[in-house]
């Protein structure tokens, strides 16, 4: 199965986001590299607003991800509640 | 179609020989001798005798290769247009049919000091 | 009937529809053809522009908000860098060669991309596409500006930064990147989108920005990490635009498939060549290395590119034609480039050097099948020449490829001991190439590439072969900007200033 990934800057803002992604995607593998964190998942990865808010302790607009996003891979689908990356095979 | 365009489109070749003030470009390279990272470019009058190119500018450029000292031009195999070619050192570039931007290659089978493993 | 309570907030999809689709209107007194004259001649058929949608659904108001936030973060760090001797926190000043290449060749590419997206944002009829292209045009000019601004801090202390604009226009190696963007910009809007939006951004840009910027962090270059990641945060949107546009073209009409495939073949190869120098930056120019070019290729080329083309297979797309040749070149290209850069360093506005014994041990571990066999013997000989007081300088200028404009440093597929020779004759003129990929591109559109301004031949046609006059013309200061790092002013200054910064003498 093809890998999808999302890479975020390693900073204070992204720590709870990365935790939330790990909670929602038990199959994801988190790679910590200098100044960045790359999260790989087989086939599909979901980022959920509610889980981020629970980790962050405040309201969160998923589009805020744009600020700390480094790169991603896979077809993107986004609405208010989720950002999904997937490959069709 | 020579280019995808709205209407007919004709380009102008930039490196035509008339832009070189009576000289021409010749490319030379020594097969399996990659100390020289790319084929060498010389700009010379077409009337230059081929032997003079070998003894003069080419010999100066090749000096850095450990095989250069033992290079015997009488034993070298030549290619032009990637085909076997027998140049006459007493004739000029033009006399040997070596045109503008032609690539000449030469081979020295058995001499490959910097390619010990090959 | 009760008044319906107004919805407090529009949903993302609704907001996106209002702020994009509602910007489009049917023209009254001009035909669509007159307004969008470039949208048909490439042969791409589009039946319904509304089918194209930005999956991030980013609207202009949100765009400005987030971009402003990125700029604030960027300048906070740039200020900190300038205030805290950031120029001395590098692992080693050799690292700066990578930055000089970036500034001379890549930042101007960002500006070219800006011009291109501004143009195609006007040329595409679809409103969603127009908005996304407009955002990308603004992003790209921001990237050019923030990169130049960040690197200007180094210009106060080191050589090779002072005349990047002259280098961009005139020095030989920058013509590679320049011709790449000129090629894309002189194509139609759809080809431009495949060239930059898809092949460059989606397939290749990760190789440039991600491991390289991570490498900048590793080497203590806070300024570059910052502009790199600030630019890269836009890149996810650009990549998504590129991928969505290609899917859109393929879904609109089956006749589009062969045209799109031809562009993927062409632009993968052109992109692979233009980004080739990144291999050298990663394997040789970072004093402290995060991963090898080979390792980066495994992640971002093989794994990610493989996933992408498996996904697009449902439309009939196959991997680019040059993919296998590229795969073969991965274990060779960084060495081939660095050997070239070293022997031509009299003509570069950055330094190169002979790798140390430690560097060579690392290279041989990372390239077990190629480095010791093919490249170590050449470095060893070059080292010997230097020790003997006759450092190797190759004054035989290089044959350049008529298409990618790189020196023909590449070897024959299947034989790493032999230079790849390819040539063709068009209208009585002979043209030389570095590879089958570049020759194929030329032969498809020869009228375009016969016009190439090749810097090496131009040294003879325009300056009569006078290298000193050429150096003046490109603003290269002989003995300062160029040559071996060992013994350079950059090396001397860095060691001296770092000593001052860490002691009280």
C-alpha cells in the first residue's frame, strides 16, 4: 500500500497537533528530523479538528495548519472537521 | 509540428558558425577518461591543421591525466558523429570534414589509469 | 412564517463557493474566446471549468491572514539571526556554497514562477483556478523576496553574495535554471501548469526543500531554515494545485491523456536535470549531513513518486519516460557534478573543495556500489595534483547540452565509465545533448531550443574567449568569489571571526 505523509515544523504550536494525529491514526509512524516532524501512514491519514482542540485546550481552525505545514503527499480532502490524505489504488 | 504555437513559428539558430568571427567550435573527448568532467570545447579557425590541434591546445588541456604523457596519437582510434573516423593530421579541420559543433572522440584501449577497477 | 435565524457562520464549502464561483460571470460584449485566447491551442479540451476545486478551499481573506502570520514569524527569526551573530553559528563556511548556488539560481526561479502564475491566472477561464493561481503568484514573489532578504545578512560578511543578480542573468550555471523557467513560461497555460505545478512542485520540490532545509537546521543556518520552511508551508498548497489540475485535465476529456503524458515525460526530465545540483549540495556541500541524495531520492522520489503514479494509473498515466535513467543516475550525479564544479571553480561565484578523508569515508558508505569504484580514484588523483603544487584546473570549457544547458557530465546508461554522447542535425545545424531525455525534448520542438543562449559558446561568440573580460561582465571577483575553499577569504574570515566570538583575545 502506498504511503501518505504530512510534515510539520517542529515547534510549540505543532506538538499538540502531532499528538492528535497520533491518537487518530494508530498506524502512523512519526519521524523526528532536524527542525521537522514527518508522519507517514499506510494509504490514509486523517487530521481531526476535535482531537486537536482536545489536545490544545482551545478552539482550532483546521486552516491554521497552513502556517506550520511543510509538505504532504496524497489526495487532499478538507472540510471544517477533518483533513484527509489518501491514495486511490 | 516543430513547436506548439498559435500560428507558424520559426526560430533563429543562435550558435551559427557566422557568429564566431571566422572560427568554429569543436568538441573533443577522451573515452573512459573522466578526470575531465565533460567533453572539451575549443574555438579554432577551420584552417587549423588537425595535427596542430592535437599537439597544441588539446595536449595542454590533457596534461593533468596520468595517461597523457604516454599518449601516442598514431595509435589512437577516432570517432566522429559517434562513427569510426580516420583524420589526417596534415589536413585542416575543414579538410578533414570536421564541421562547426562536431564532437570528436578518441580511444586508447588498455590505458585507463584512473579506472583501475574497470 | 417565522423568520429563519441567520446562520452564524458560513461553512467552509459555502464560503469557498461564494468567494470563488460568484466572482465569475458571463461576458456580455466580448466573446470568451477573445478574453481567453490561449486556452485552446495546446489541444487540451475542457467541458466544465466548475469541476475544478481547491481541496483546501482557501479563500482570499483566510489567505491574507495566514500569510501575514507566516511573515511575522519569518521576520522575528531573521531579526534574531542578525542580532545574534547568526553568520558565525554555522558548522563551517563551506556550507555557504550551497546558499550561494541557491541565491543565484533558485531564488530567481521563484520570481520566474511568480511571473508565470500571474500570467496563467489570467489565461485560465475557471474561477477556482484563477484564484489558486493568483495566490501562488503572490506566494512565489514572497519566496523570492524573503530568500534574498534572509541571505543578504551573509553578504555583509562573505564573498559570492554581492552580485547575485548579475550571476542570475549572466554566469554559466544559472542558465540551467533560467532556461527551465523560460521554457515553461513560453509554453501555453496548461503546459506551464504541468511543468511547474505538477512536475516541479509535486514530483521534485520535496527533494529540494525538505532534506535541504532540514540540513540547513543541522548546520546552524537559522536564516535559511526559516525562509525554507516559510516557503515550504505554501508548497503543500502548490503541490495540491498541481495534482488537482492534472486530475482535472484527465477527467475532462480522454483526448487529453497523450498530451498530458508527453508533458509529464518532458517536465520530469527537465526538472530532474535542473534539480540535479541539489544532489551535490546534499552530498558534498553540507558539512553536517542529514541524509544522502540517494536516501532522499528513496523517500521523495521512489516512494512518494511511486505512490503518485500508481494513483494516476487509473487515468492511464504511466511513470515518466526518463524514470529508469534517473534511477540509474542517482548514485553518480552528485559526484559527477562536484568533480566538475571543482575543476571549473575558477568560473564559479562560490567555492568548491576536495572532500576530506572523513567526507570520502561517508560517501563510500552511502554509495557502496559507486564511490570507491568510480569516483575515489579521481579525487585521489586530484588531491595528488594539489599536493604537488599543480592544482587541477580544467580550462577546456565544457560542452553544454542544447536542452538543459548543463555541462555534459553524465555517463552512458549502463556504463558509468563513458560520457553520454547524443547529437542531432536540424536544418543543417548540429546540436549536442547530455542524454536521450534532453535529445527527445529538443526533437519534439526544435524551433524552441535552437534559440538557446549557451554561455560557453557565447564566451567565444560575444567575448572572443577572453575569460577576464567575462569575469568582469558577470561581476565575479577573481581570487575572492571563486576557486578552492581551502585558502579562500571566506575560510580565513570564518575561522578568525569565530575565534573572536568564542574567546576574549
